[in-house]
C-alpha cells in the first residue's frame, strides 16, 4: 500500500474517561495529502487498543541520532 506518510510519532494524550489515549502525529511527504479517515482506514489492521484515537498532522521532530523527540510532541499536542 502506498501512502503519503513521511514519518509518524505516537504519544499518549489526556482523556477524561480513560485517563490517556494514543494519538498519532503524522508528517506527510511534500505535495501529499491524507485525510483522518484514510489514516483510520490504514490503522484498521491494528488491534483496536493500538489504534490512535486522535490524529494530528504536523512535523515529527527527531534528535541527531534519529530518535523521535516525544517530549516535544507532548508539549505541543498533549496539553490538557
């Protein structure tokens, strides 16, 4: 399957009912478009508990060694 995905980071974000849910931060390849519905369709193959409940589109920061900088993602997307 071809997608316009360039990079993806997954973090926990606050949720009133569950405490925390998975959220995907998606970076797209230049000139590509992808809707939230398409992302949900791509994730249908995952077990339900692993599917992101929230989807954000934006850059996925990485440090010089290539690791995703999850604290920076949490600062931007996981505020209560």
